[in-house]
């Protein structure tokens, strides 16, 4: 969605525009404080092969099927690329006409779709060993027919007959038992000790918002329990920093407008209340015995580089939270730390320095807890496997 820029309107116009933006009720989830490397490290360790833009697990089969079909076509590599794109567009139509109403990638864009399912799932297919070829999608379609058999994992199930024929309604998200078995086997081979593999073997898919709320958590192996413990503490700790960031920006925007009647003042009250609630619900004892060096060590097993300045910021913030018992909005050191962190990351585009950047701000950045792809992505994948039996 394009943003609404502030032009030289009067105060009433600005407030009216802000209220219009509020109607969208969409909280910006961008990584304003540079926490993504830790978040993504934990997500990859718990749920390898997943990403935030995945929707349903059967795409892990749809993509190989369409690429295998496209690769079998004679002619140039360019013709096979066109064929692959055409098959992915046909997949959209087959899913929608077959009755799938949610989670269909490209259901609105159709032929104009720029990010195809193959793009969304390509990295995950390699991580789980479903794709054996390590190159790009285009390079995959340059393989000769004799090489094609080595591109995908042995035992890849065959697609249903005419699965792209929407009249037959076979291109749906429901996994067959054979397909679910193949995916479980791939998880076991590629990531035997991951939480995703453990959950893939369970016969139920509990409905919980955060992975640490899972009813079977106490039964998980120590290594998995440690990861989930790190994930919960980090999510709870850094929510406070994000809320303070939003509060400080709202205060600055309200001061710039110079009026007691604006939506920014409402946001100040909202974020102050949310910080109070966060402090009440997050006892500092949760963070006092937390082994952060162990978290930094675990992150080294991933492709995400947790920089030393990020580690220092998180460690310092943990100290401030424990010292203030969560009353961070009343603490000068907490405010200085958050401001300096954002200025360091954004430089000239910092909303604390750049008035235009502040006035283009939606009013909400990272105001929900990190869930590490659990909902809806991983929870959907687990439910798909459970439903398949």
C-alpha cells in the first residue's frame, strides 16, 4: 500500500488524514530497532525451511510438480521458463475454482503476479532437501532432460492426474497421506532435531497464538525447550523497546503539531497504557537469569549475523528493564538508548531527526510480539499434516 505524504495542509486536514489512516488499522511490523537477525535466527532454528510469506504446505509439492512439467518441455530454456510461469498461473485458477478461498498466492494479481509461489518456496525447498539442485529457478530450467531426474528428492510423489485442471478440483491444499509421509520424511532427514519436525509427528494441532503456549511444551527435549525459552524471553523483552519507540515518536509528532487535540495525543495515551500493561504482565525475574551468551552462540548456527552492536543494545536494554521493573517510559537512559539505536540504524532517515520521515510514519511500528512465523505459517503447515493423518 502506498503511504500518504504530508503536504502543506492545515492542522484540521492533517488530523483528518491521520484518522483516515487509522481506519486501515494496520500495525507496521518493520524491524525499526534492528532485531531481525535474532528473530530470524530463532525462527530458522525452530522452523527450518519456513518464511513469513509462505501460506500452505502443499506448495512444497506444487512447485516441484510444475517445474518438473516445465522442464520436460522441449525447446529453449526461455520456452521452459515461460511454461513454468504459465503453469503457476494455472495453479492459481485451479486452486480458486477448486474451492480454496484463502492462502492462494496470487489470487488477486493472477497473470500480473510478480512473486510466484516458486519464488516464495524456493529457499525452503532446498533447506528441506526437496530440491536437490542448488541454483536459481531459471538455472533449474536450463537442465537437460537427462539431468532433470537429479533435481528433486527421490520419492517425490506424483501429482494427481490433471491437477491443474480446475474442473477436476485436484489442485487443493489438502495433502494425501502419501504426500504427508514424504514431507515428514524430508523433515526427518533435513532437520531431525528441529521443533518443526517434532510437531510434524504429532496427531493434533493445538490452537495457540505463540509457540510457547503449546500445551505439550513441557514434554519437549531440552534443546528444543531452550530454543523456545529464548524465543519467549526475547519476544517479551523487546516488545517493551518497540512500544517505547512508538511512544517517543508519538510524543515528538504531537509536540511538532503544537495542539492538545490530535490523534498523536491519543496515541501517547495508548502507548503509555500498553507499556504499563507490558510491565505488569512481564515480571523482571523472567530476564534476570537469562543466558544471553547462549543465545548468541546458537545464532551462529544460522545464516543470520547478529552484530556486536545489536548484542550490546539487547544486553543494555535487558539491564534497564530489570533495573526499572519495566517502567521504561519514565527512564531517561531507556529513552536515550532507543533513540540512539534508531538514529544509528537509520542515519539521516531517522524519525527522531527527519521531520518528513516522522510525518510519513503510520503511527505503529512493531507493536506486536514476535511470533517467529508460528502463526499463521507454521501452525497452518502443522494442521495440514495432522489433517492428512
